[in-house]
C-alpha cells in the first residue's frame, strides 16, 4: 500500500465513524447540529485520529475499537479551529478553501458549535470509558485529553499566540511554546491515547510520546513553510496570512533553508523513536512521509 | 440555622473548594487564568454546587467528598455565562453588577476563558472519577453532565433562545423548551450527580429529579419576574434587558400574577417530591424558600 492509499483508507474509516457518532443534522435544534456537521465534514485530513489509530497498531493491537476516541480527538480539533477562526481571534474567512463556520452560521452560532463539539467529545469519551475494560486507563486517557486541550495545552498555546500577534518576532522560546502547546499537545495526546488504550508499557509509551513531539514539530514547521511558499489553492487560505498578521513563524525566525533542515531533523528523530516498537510501525512512518511530501 | 446562614455556610465551603481546585492566577499563561478567576469569583450564588451537595445530604450521605464535582458544575455554569454575555450572543456589559468577562479581558480572551473552564471541569471530573469507588456510577455522572451541558441540554436551550430573539412572543412551548434546556438541564444534573454519587436508589433518584425540574422552573420564572419588577442594583443588570431584546419570558407570556402562581405551584410540587427521602431534606427546602424570598 502506498502513502496516498493508506491515508485514503484511514480517513474514510474515520469519516464513517464520525458520521455514525455525530448527532444527525436534523436533531432539534437543527441549526447547531448543521453548524457542527459543516465544520466536522469540511475536508479535514483526520491526522489526529489517524495518529491515534496508528499508535495502537504500533503496539500490535487492533485499532478499530479505538475509533470513538479517535473521533473525539477530531471533534476537539474541529472546535478549536472554529473558535480560532472567529473575528475576535484569528479572523479567518476561509479554511481549507471553504467559508469558515461563522461566515456561514454567524458568530454566535459558531461559538456554540465549538462549545458543543468540545462537550460532545467528552460525552463520547465517557461512553467509551464506561465500557472499556481497564477503568484506570480509561480515566487516565480522558484526563490527559482534558489537560492537553486546556490551558496547559492547546488553549495555553492559543492564548500566547493571540497575545503575541503584532509583537516582536524574535523570541524563539515563545515560538516553541506556542507550537508545542497550540498544535503539539493534541498530536501528543492522540498518540498517547492510542498507545495507552492499546496497552502500551511505559517504554513503548515513551517512544510514542517522543515520536509525537517530533511529529508535531515537523508538522508545524511545514505548516509555516507552506504559508510562505505554498499557493493559496493548496492550503485553502490566503498566502502569507500569518506573516501579514505579524505572527511568529519558523521561516520568519530561522529562514526557509534552516526551517527545512529542522523538519528533516525532526523526522529522523521520529523515525528513530519507532525502532523499539514491536507492532506495525509502517503507518507512523507513512505519516512522517506525508509531512515531507506536503508541497513546499 | 436560618436560610441566610445556611446559604452563607455552603457558599463559603464551595468558594474555598473552588479556590483550592482552580489553577492559580499566576500559572503561565497568566492572562487566561486571571480571566477564568475573574468570572468564577464574580459573586455567583453557587446554587448548582449547593444543590449537588444538598442532594447527597437528602440521601443521608456526607456531602463534603462531592465538592470537586460541585465545583466542576459551577465551572460549566460560569463558562456558559461568559459565552452568553458575548456581543455576538446576548451582548451584556454587566453581570451581578460587575463588568462581564469580555469587557475586562477582550472578546478573544473571553471565548478562551469559557472554553478553558468547560475543559477544566472535565479534567476535575476525570480526576474525581479515577478515585471514586463505584466506577460505573462515576462514568454515568460524567456522561450525564456532558449531555446536560450539550446540544440536548444547555447549549440547545441557548441556540433556541438566540434564534428566537426578536421573533413573536407567543409560543409557550418554545419558552418551556428554552428554560428546561438553558437553565433546567444543569440544575437537574447537579442534583442527579449529587444523588448518584451518594448512592441513591432509583426511587430516590426519581424524587430528586422531579424536585430538580420544579426547582428549575420556579427559578426561571422568578428570574423573569425579577427582570420585570426588580431593581437594577439587586440583579446587577439593566432592568428589562430581556424584554428590551424582545425575549420570551414568563411575565410576557402569562402576566405577572399568573407567573407568581406558577412559581408557587412549582415550589409545592418540589416540596412534595422530597417526602419520600430518608436523609436531611431541610437544605433542599431552604433552597426553595430562597427562590420565594428573592425579591420581586
């Protein structure tokens, strides 16, 4: 199986699970359920759920039972995008080439749709935990997801990002903080959740956590590079929208060549982290190749 | 002990537990933790946590171990107020006589502070569930809280409220839907969580659920009445702000006298629901008297 076929197969699987899990659009009150569907099915790559499933596979466990958890992670990711795109935050009109949630449903509904997806993710996780055999592990996963999504994780990153907009672009520590928190924390917990629920031992968990950190870093740098050198069609948002806003980015701080080297380095460290795992690590390797083959 | 002393004692207890549980204001990034503190400690009555504790007492159980769950409910309530007050929602500048969160910290930060409180509530619940002896009950409570806060509960009520603003004021079913969902669902789950974690049997749970429904109804009508006949100082927001916005209210639909009768009726039904409980039901009776003694 090649990279493209792999990503296609997994994202179709996640897509179907999301269709099965999400409340139907027609459920009263329909406005909110439509708004939730709009962003959940707006063409996301499903990277976080795919990482979660791939982590279970790398521990040599069937990944299919993890689909509800994988979907909950995608819902949390989607909620964060809806809120980030709001005019009072990053003020984006387009994402993945489609109008953002608030441009279609209004800002009030977009706030509520984000709230609802976050809340629904925990409802899904509770339903999953209720039936999962190792109760302590299920609680740990739920708690780690809440921490990763909170002020010590994703929200913390967004806060610092919001506060740094328009300020000096010279602080490497700040850039690292923003990215390890805003995007890194959710990547990391996606892999850890998959690993924990697959019964990973502490050593395996440590390997996958390291992989996750390197994956997150490489993802963010390629994202920044795409914004500088990509074209609007590929990314679905105006080129240079981050630099326009005077945001901290890797190319702005390190230059394009050095940024590319940093991606390469992170990918190599991630590959090395997989060496000690006994299960099928090809999917996790595929996902690194995906990062390198994003066009920039 | 009289009503005032009782409410004082319980809210002090909740206040202290919230101080212990909330991340310190100084934790990085401090902006978000300050914004969270601002609204959590903005003088709320702590009704939902107090109801949660009182439910445990009515089952004849020590209520103190339930404090983290009670606090998580208050955090969810606070998040909903922060988001409801946003300009893109109800657009309120004041609440309880103080500036609303977005007036102090800006709209972007207010969105994030709400998100963070919701997320943190689930982190607290996960930590609590992890240690609670009856695992199935803990999962049920977490799941019920997520459902009550979601689109079939609180968010659903807010969506319909938002959509009905400025429309015809003649729909009693719509009014009932909004209030049983926007405020009723969280009251209800506060009592149910307290009852379930205290080990209530199905009959006790049914009694407390009925009490909760009647309490929620009486609360909402008195809230509407206060808005019509109260004074600005007591409520901390401009008089008539809901009617000004052309919102559905009980006095608008039923008139003031009939609304008062409906409160009385709901309170009597709530008292009747307590009859079958074996524990200390005085606190739950106190809370009904609190509703009746709110000045209107």
